[in-house]
């Protein structure tokens, strides 16, 4: 199976390692964290799912203190006893060693790392492949099969089988490994149901009724999927505009390929004929925009008024306000809603990302942007 180089990711990690004694490379399982870490040629590599490596680190100070150079600790979130030792080792003068720690859970779920290493650690989230890595000529394949390296590199039915097995392993193995006691069948049912809400505003009351549980319980399920990078929860943007704004978040499955598997869509034909095809494309295109601009979760929002005006994505950064709409069409048109968003949100620009071949201006501060041209966007 061919490999795909990820030089931009390597560059980002090296830059962080030059500034911090500890860098945490986080993201979903099977996103390529281990492969990327090995490409940095570490002096020492510990796979904490290997019983032999785990045994070597039973006394972490004794094992790690003599080592120098780049040390990689893979799947660290299940070995909380290592974090206090890393704090001590990170504070040594002259930094005889640097640590790259890999984890499949967000810092909020692995709170010990955030508490023990505060001020010493930088976080870098690794998703699967993006357009810059696979090439815009492979855009459709990336959308249909998803960004997980194995899912993307396999063909057709083999890709779908891998995604089905991935979801099973995630529910039966990964969730229990994090100490979460949830029946796999329950979380699978919730995850599958959430696929049908992909791209919609969160309605905890409706989901709670469907499950016969409390809203707090279904929100807990959502938080687990978000903390393990399976779901993107996009918060609403509020301003004192004197208008009634939607205050519930929007929910997207993070990977389009996993979304398609959970919806039972095994082929391009099945996807294009499904009611969720527009929402699927919206989530996929949104991921490419966010990744290209390097925006973090604290910079990304959506906006919607109860009167109907809305904006799919608002990215704030460097004193700029950039808006994005996503349309599965090859000929988007400027709408009254777009003009309202530009005016009310004081946007510097609004790009309508579409599935056609050409990019062009549509109105003042409103531009049509072909998804194939998304890599031309510059962080602002």
C-alpha cells in the first residue's frame, strides 16, 4: 500500500518541539500519529500498548531520566502515572530530552496531562489526510472514503470494510480503554442516529426522548464522541445585535467516510441519491477550510437567526472575520442571507465554497470559491 508524505505536519511538529519540552500529538486513532512520529526519527520510541514497553516504564523516572534526544510515548492517555514524571523531566536545565506524546483523547478527557504539564506542553491535533496531501485531483475519493489513511488508501469495498471494523473497534476497545463504562450497542445506536443529524442544530430533547434517557445523558454521549475526535461540535456565535439568535451548537461527524458507513452508503451512487448528501459535502468542505487555515476550535463558530439568516462557518483570527457558506452546486448565487451575514457580522469576506470548477467574485466581499481552490486560502 503506497504511503503519502506529510511534510507540513512534520514541519509544524518540529516547530513546536523547538519551543516546548513536551508536544502532545492528539487526534483519532488510526489518523497516522504513530507513522508521523516515527518519521521524525526519534531516539527512543515507547508503544504503551506493548506490554514490554509498558513494563519498562513502570518506574518512569528510572527508565526515562538517563535518555536523551527525542522520546516518543505512544498512546499515553491510559498511563496517567507518567505525567508527574514528565513534568519533572521537562523542567531540567538544558533540556537533555524532548518528549512527543501521542494520544487519542482530547486534553479535556485526559485531564492529568493538562494539569501536570501546564505551561510545558503544546498540543497539535492531527486529522486524517487533507487535500494538500492527497491532491485536489483526488477530492472526490477523499470525500467518499474519508480521511483516515487506511480508509483512503484502500479501494471501494475494502475501504468500507475497514471503516466498519474501525467503528466496531472504537466502541468495543477504545472507549473501555479510556475508563468509560458504556455498552457498545448503546453508543453505536447513538452514533448512528447522530449521523442522521449531521450538519443540524443539536436537539438534545429529541434524542433523549428517542433513547428514553435524560438530556444530560445524551449530552454525555455527545461529549465522549467529541473528546475522542469522532464528532465536531460547532458552537453558535452570539453578538448583541438585538436579534434572536440560535444558541444550540451544530453537530458534524468529523470524518465523511465514517459518516457514509454509519448511513450504510457503500458507493458513490448511493451517496449522491441520499438525502444527507448535501450535509455530507458541507461537513467535508468545512473540514478542508478549517484545516487549510489552521483554525482551532476556539476560532470556529456558526451563526443563525431565528428569522432565517445564517452562516455555516465563522472563523475569527488576527483581527479578521471570515465567513464561509458551503453549497453542493456548481453555480452558487449571492443570497439575502449572505448579505445579512456580511452586514450584521461585519465580515471581512464571505466565501461560498462550492462543487464547481471556477472561483469568481459574486458581490462586494462575497466570493465563490471552488473547493478545488481551497488551498489558495491564506491564514488571516
